[in-house]
C-alpha cells in the first residue's frame, strides 16, 4: 500500500507541476502560449487560451498539487480527492481533443496517466473499504457464497 501512495503522490505531483506551468504560460500569453497558435482553437468556443489556461492552472494544476499534499498529510479523504482530480484530468484531455479536433502524443500520455491515477485511487478506496467500493465488495462476497 505504501508503494501505491508513492506512485499516486508522484503522478499527482508530475501532473500538477506540468499543468501549473502550462496554465501560467496560457494565462501570461493567451495569444500563443509556448508557441501554440490560436488557429487550433477554431473549433472551440475560445478565441485565445486565457480561459483554458485558467482552468488548466486552477483545476488540473492546483487540484493535483492539492491531491499530492493530501497524501503527504495522510488525509482520510485522499482516495476520493485523488479520484476526483484523476477523472478531471481524463475529462480535460477528452474535451481538449474534441475542441482541438486533434490527438497528439501528450494527449494520449496524460489520458493514460489519468486512468492510472483513477485505477489506483479505486484500489485505495477498496483497500480501506470506503464508499462505493464497500458496496461492491459486499455484493461480490454475497455472490461468492
């Protein structure tokens, strides 16, 4: 279980730091963060990267840093928090691919990282038999008997 905590802590820290950097780049230079042209946004409701940058910085970046901190402080809600921000990353990537009408290597990489985080978060909830996994375990035990 200690290994699971370390892996999740590292993944949340990695995603959080990257999202904060990307979000800050988009906030400070909404017309072309890190050299990305605004023409990519032609199929999206945005004319520049300011709003996506704010979302990336606050929800994905700060959310994953917050999740990593909850592992350091051993919060009893860390499985739930980790799960919420893991699925936020997965949804962010899916929406981004739809709006950009493109899929790049980094989309695939971060989508997989989000799914790994979500799976490990579920394993943590199962280990401590927290909702909703406690219900699934009871059903499984009832079927097995």
